[in-house]
C-alpha cells in the first residue's frame, strides 16, 4: 500500500493530488490511498482548510484509515491535549515506526523516483507513506482543476476587465513568508519584471494579488503603469484570487504554489509567465511562454523546461 499525505494550503493540495493521481495511473497493481487525517480530525487546519472538494469538486477515491496510515509508517497526526495522547503520538511517530520491518518506508516525494527505481520489480510489496508531495506537476491531472463555484459580483466584473486588456497578474505573497526562509523576493524583483513586461506587451494593465493589499498600496501605488489591486477575496473566498490570476492574459508569479497554479491554469495560448528562479524547475509545465528571472527580477531567460519523468520510467 502507498499512502500520500494531503496537507497544507490549496496550491500544495493540488500538487499532492497530482502525485496521488499519477500513482493511481502508473502503478495499477498497488493500493494507493490518501492520508486525510489532518482534515478528518481537524486538530490543526492550515490556511483555509481542505479545498479540493469545495472548489473543484474533487472526490478522492480511496482515503486511508488511521491504522492503515500507521501501518505504512505514517505519522500519528491527532493533536490532543492530554498527556496520554502526547505519549501516544510520540510513540507512533518515533518508536512505533522504528519497530516496523524494512518493508515499511516513510519518505518525501523528492525521494520517490530513486526508491521506485531501486524497487521497481517489488514496489507492490512495500508499505509507503509519502509526505511533502509537491515536487512536480502531473499534467494529466490539470484538467481536473475546473472551478465549480461561479464568478459573481466584483470577481465577475474584474474577470471582464482582464479579458478586455493586456492583463498581467502580479502575485505578492506576504503573511507567513515575511521574515522567514521563503521571504526572498523584494520590491526590485517585481519592479524589474513589470518593466520587462511593459517592453514586451502593448499597454499592459497590472492586477495585484496579495494577502497584504495595504502593503501593495504603500509600496507600488506610484508605479508608472495602469494597475488595479484585487483586495476583496478574503478568508475562505481567497481561492477566487487563483481563478482571477488564471483569467489574466499574462502572469508574474512568486515562489508560491498558489501563485504557480494561477499561471498553470491560464488558458491563454500566447501568455507570458515570469517566475523566480527560486521556484523549482520541476514545477514548470512543458509549454511555451514561460520565462525565468533571478530574485532581483533580472537575467530573464526563456526556455521550455522538461516535465517530470514518469514514476516508473528508468
């Protein structure tokens, strides 16, 4: 049995679903399930909760029980307050896992290809629990991400404006990034990339998306381009920002999977997407129009990067 943990925010959930579906497609002889304990027991719910069903109507076919998760070496995720519960969690996550046989493996998706290559003839004999499953996009899964919720009000009006102009989404993530290891893109990245877009496109209009619109107004209010700030999608409505980013003709993205998906779901065949080089190459789909900039927004280069190898190809 192979179990994929579904965790974190919406962009990461989409990548985890990609991996789950790829395993289903390419390893039909294995039992593939999803670890949904984080959401089932609601002991800690990141960001705005589990969104694949609410936003895209995606129903996971096979959900693992807690006992199946533990049997595959997975972590005991319930966070209860009592001392017995704390000890139980520590036991299952550390001692219990070490007591299992060598056919039980806990790993990250980044280690999967090497593991699959080494055990390609006996993969169905292993029990595997896979965490951090956001290392590449599985292109056959992209069509599953069709919005089920209609655009209304300000979102519908904004989408109309985006369609009528040379629109460019600009995603600036703040919040949990500020002051941390992922806080790599500063103002010069965005200004330089917008300058590049203004030389490439005819009269672009920049649509800003951010979890901190006040910061955007303060720092970018005087840019010499036409722009709008999309600031009304909050809380559980935040996913509409991804849909509106995909409605723009072009995209400037940051080192965020939420930002990435806004560009991936953009159906414009002539789109220009600029992404920072700190966003993994493996996440970039095999299609034209993608450019890479350094963290200063300079050294912009074009290149179609290869898609991820299939799971079982050696």
